[in-house]
């Protein structure tokens, strides 16, 4: 029995690791394709891109792990069925359920590890990833001096380069406008050619200019004429040093992102949900105290120390049109006052309720990741035993279909819960609730050796059905 368990474990672990790496690589490529325009051409150091890819890989575990469990379980039991190893196991008196026990233990361990990862490591990875991605997308392009365009990317300068050589560093026909003390373009520099390079510390961009002339305008001695003097300098070679401070990545304080739901663990999410619920309850009490003074007639009790006998409403006589108009105008003004008081508070209540639903969804997603691994294993293992096909052919197609069903249902439930159409608890678990009975059904069919995907059975069934129909005619 132990040898059979070791055989099953060895057959499962290798395809699981391979499929996990493949899925992580595919998701990483999707990330690069999505943000390639925000990352390329900005002069990032190689370790910035590598760090961003590493954090993105950590955030993709929530999608890659369930798909890897599903695909590897189908491949494992499909390969065992294709090589008649499952037949040998059953002939030895071991049922499919007993053969699934060691695999079930491994999947349970994976689900517990997935829960720990989503609670402790995933919030940190999300915080690092989204903060770094925000700074990277905000970074200016490293193409500092495009051709035939006046570039204003350096404060106080406007630079135009007519043409660049293929090496990207040699410049032709350069024109530089620089601002003087009066914050106007008082200095103009022309050069036939130049060389552009960065300093070793990447703090400055140096423009080495050749064969040019510089014109400077100054206010002169009197000071009230801004362009009284004009000086001209001819040069064979000169240098212009420009600061690159605005073109180096500046990290935003990570504390500005910590209030997002994806950056919190269970304890922090529960604390926020409790605080938000208390705020909603207190706002309801405040709203009642704000509205009650405007409801004048219903707040007077039937017996009061000040009013011995309340005046019946039907005893008030309104005869003239002006009196009726005054009554309606007063009532309308009071309604407008109540609407003005409640408008901002209503919008705040809606935003707070939406935030509560979003945080409750994130709280439940910590548990659904591990549950998804178990449910998808209950689907994948019996499916592999039924279809009896290993490798990356039919198992990939079947696993992708079931994973798409899981992902689409989960996405619809999550969006509906965030909009308030569903309870956050239902929205988080609806995909698991739909697929779990399917997993139990497939497990039962595989345990009873049902030929669920045998095409010949369905052909014979439709053939008999068509023969009965012809006889009836």
C-alpha cells in the first residue's frame, strides 16, 4: 500500500511543479504585454524590472495554484489510466477512493499553505507590487531628446535636436533655449553637432557641444530694460550639464497604499470591517437626530406639560390662496433642507457600505483559495481516471474549460457582491458551491467505473433512439 501511495505522489508532484511554473510564466508574460509601454524606454535599472516581475509572480499565485492543481491531477490520473496502472491498482482490491487518499492529504496541505500565503505573504507582495508599479508608470520616458521636437522635460530648458545618429548619442543641429533670471528665454545656444551621455552616478546628462554660438540677453546697468544688452559667444567645444533628478524613479511612501483591501491580512480586514460597521450605525443615529427637528407635527406627544390639548389638524382652516401657497412653500423649503442635509451623508453611507462589501469579499477570498484547490482536485482526479489520457493534450483542454467556468462564475459573483446585488459571502463562495457538486458527481462516476466520456455509448444511445422513432412512424 505504501508503494502505491509513493507511486501516486511521485506521479503528481512532478506535473504539479511543471504546470505551476508554466502557468506562472504565462501569467508573467501577460503582465509584460499589458504594461510593456509603461516599462520600456524609461531607463530603469535591471533590478527594478526584476523586482517588479518577482512581486507580480507572487500576486499570480492566487490564480496559478488552483489551475495547476486541476491540470496536474487530470494529467496524473489520466496517465495512470492510460498505462493501465489504475486497472492494476483496482485489481489488487484498492478502490479509487483509497487511491486518492494520499493525494487528498497533499492537496489539503497545499490548501493550508495557500491560506497562510494569502494571509501573510500576499498582502505584502500586493503592497510592494502595486506601489512599485504606480511609481514605474508615473516615471517619465527616458527618450530625453526626441528628434525635431522641442523637449521641455528639463526644467528651465527647451531643447531641439534635428537628427540623431544610429548610435543614439551623437546629435546634429542642436538648439537650446534656457531661461535667465527674469524667467524668460534669455539664452539661446546653437551647435552643429554634439555628444550626449550620462554621468557615472546617473545624476546628470551631459551635452558636449561642438562648433556653435551662444546668444545672451541681459538687462544691463539700469535694470529696467530687460533686453538692453546682447552678448555673443562662439565656441569650438563646450559642455551643458542637465539634472536627471526628475527622470530617476522616486518611491512613494508605501503607507499611502496600506488602506487598500488587497494589502491587509485577516486581522486588519476584520478591524476595518468592525470600525466601518460602527461608523454606519453611528451615522444612522446622527441622521435621525438631524431629521427629527424638521418633523414638527409628529414629534409633539399626545399629552405634554406645555401643550395641554393638541390642536387637531382638521381644525386648521386655510381659506385664501395665498395662505395655501405659503403652506406649500414652507413645506417645500423644509423638504429641500432635509435633502441638503442628507445628500452628503447619503453619498458617504453608500461609499462606506461599498467599502465594507469590498473588504468582506477580500476577507472571504483568503479562505476560497484553499477551498478552490480542494474542489478542483475533486474534479481533476476523477476526470483523469475517466478520460484516461495523460500528457498535455486533452487534459489541458478539459482543465482550461473547468477553470474558465470557475473563474467566470467567481468574477461575476465578486462584481455582483461589490455592487450590492449579492451578499459578499455568497459572491465569494458561489463558484465553489457550483463546482463542488460536480466534483462529487465525477468522483462517484469514476469510483463506479462509469464510461462517462465514451463516445460509443452515446452513439449507440442515439442509434437506438432513432430506430424507435422510425418504428413508431
